[in-house]
C-alpha cells in the first residue's frame, strides 16, 4: 500500500530513500532528506521588504524637509532678484563679450541626492571654458560647493583657482556673500566674471544660467567704443567728484556681490526643488518595488503551505490506503 | 510716479525730479526720502548707488535700507556715544577708520 501511494505521489523521494518496510514509515522518509530542503524560505524576501520600506520612509521624509526649506528660501530668492536689475538697466548684459581673462564661477550644492542640477552646471561651465579658450586666453575656475569641485577636479584640476565649500552651513546672508565676493576679486585677476548657476523658475524647472560681470577696465573700453548699452554710459553724469574710473570700480565690485548673492540663493532654491522631485520619484519607485516584493512573498508563502499540505495529505492517504 | 526723491550722496543731498539728467551717484549712510502726492516716506540707507536714467527712472541700490519708524532712537544714542569713545581711544589707523565710520553712521541715523 505504501509503495503504491509513493508511486502515485511521484518519484520525488522514492529513489533517494530505501523502500519503507512499515506503514508508519512514511514519516521516516524525512530523515533521509537533507534538513530544510523541502521548506521554501521567505526570510530573504522579508529582509528585502523591510529595507525597501525603510528606504521609502526615509526618502519621503527627505522630500518633506526639502519642501519646507524651499518655502523659506524661495521668498528670499525672489526678493533678491531686484538687486541686480538696476545694474542691467545701467550697464546692459553682454554675455558674449570677448575678453582675455575669463573667470568662471560655478555655483553648486554641497550635499547630493538633488537630481542632475550640479551636473548641468558643470557641463555648462565646461562648455563656456571650451568656448572661451584660445591661444593666449585660458579661463579659470572658481568653484563654490563640493559637488562641482569633485566633478571639475577630475579633468580640469590645473584650471581651478579657488574652491569654496560649506557655504550653506549658516543661513545665507548678504554679509557672508560680500566677503566671499571680496575674496574672489582680490585674489583673481579678471576681465569678465561668468557666474554659472541654476535659476529657479518653478518647483519643477531650473534653468542653467550665466551672469556676466565685467571688470572696470573692460567697461571703460566698451564705453569708448560707443556701442550698445555701455556706449551710452558716457551720457551719465558722475555725482560726487570721483572719476568715472573709480566709480566704475566700486560699481563692478558691488555688482559682483549682488549678482553672487542672487546666484547663491537661486541655486539653493533649485537644489531644494530638485531634491524634492528626486526624493519623490525615489519613494514612488520604492513603493513599486515593495508591491512586487509583496506579491513574490505571498506566492512563496502560499507555495510553502501548499507543499506542506500536500505532504501531510499524501502521507495520511498512504497510511489509510 | 513720485515727485521727488532725495538721496544722501557722498557730496551731500541729491534731489532727483522727473527729467533729471542721467546720473550715477555713490551714496553714503543717511536718510533717503521719497516724496509723492500724499506724503513722505523716509528710509535709512547704509550705502549703495543711485542711478538716474534718462527716461526719468531712478534705481536706488542699497546694501541695507530700513524704514525710519523701525529705528530705535535710544539705541542710536548709545551707539553714537560708543563709537565716539572708540574714535578717541583708537590706536591704529584701521581702528580709527572703523570707529569713524561708526560715528558717521550713528550721527546720520540721529539726524532727522
């Protein structure tokens, strides 16, 4: 009877064990099989599920944090846009001006997990560098922020003049940025400063932008040539008795610090917005992976139960049969 | 559209009316007042620039600008006394210059 039952239930365990001599020995068959070979383990899947659930929670929390920081800094960034507008009204914007000593100031974030904004800034900076390279003019880099430093050091190390990091450790304020601007002006010779940053348009759109600040000598040169907006600078009276050269010097420094302040604020906004959308898609992705894992887990669990039931039933019917 | 804007330029008060010739003026710390039909709004500006464009637009860029009603007079007096004392006791040129700047700012704050 036992043999017939065994033959009916398949040849799974028959060849691997000696034919049973007693009816109750159906249970003994288990001794001859390696331990646990027939129980399907759900432990691996369960561990993965736990870690994916944690990832989902963490990324959701990071998104909330970024959203709240964005709200605070967005107002400041939008208000700071008024700082450089008068300078454009007076001096115009000449991004394509041809000068010998270009300095590219790349503004980036210190922390990661913010999408692709730092890579776009670096790509734009490298493009500018290539555009402005010539026989006797090599643009230099001033890097603000860790992420761009890491990327630029890889292939443009000798062009990097100055790096600044941990700018956002204390909340951004004008004093800090003006000290930074002062530092840059003192240590770097420049004819034109090109500041590369991500302008904040909306929570989902950040436009890589270049702001140009010209040195007083170049402004003087353009005024002499009489072309464009700068040519009209001659018609402006200088109040206060200082020469136009001195006024232009002060103007250039002030303009640079205003533009830097706005650039750093806008970049911080873009960083928060990019981090929000990156963390959002990450937690959504984690949710999908969790769904698929849950299905696998249930399938595995049910298969194990079915196997157990099958064994018990076949054993029982072998006993009766 | 306002009537007059008076800004504290380095050489003194500069009044800007519509039709003023295009000018770039550097500002020293002082009171800036905007007069329009209804009244005057006064601000204290710490320093900056004033651009007057030919089309009768004026831009004033200041490092810090505070409406006057936010300024506490007693603190101003204290600051003035403190900086005057620092000017008298300053040893190096740099300290003297810094203290002098403080005195200038505080007395300008004091003046209206």
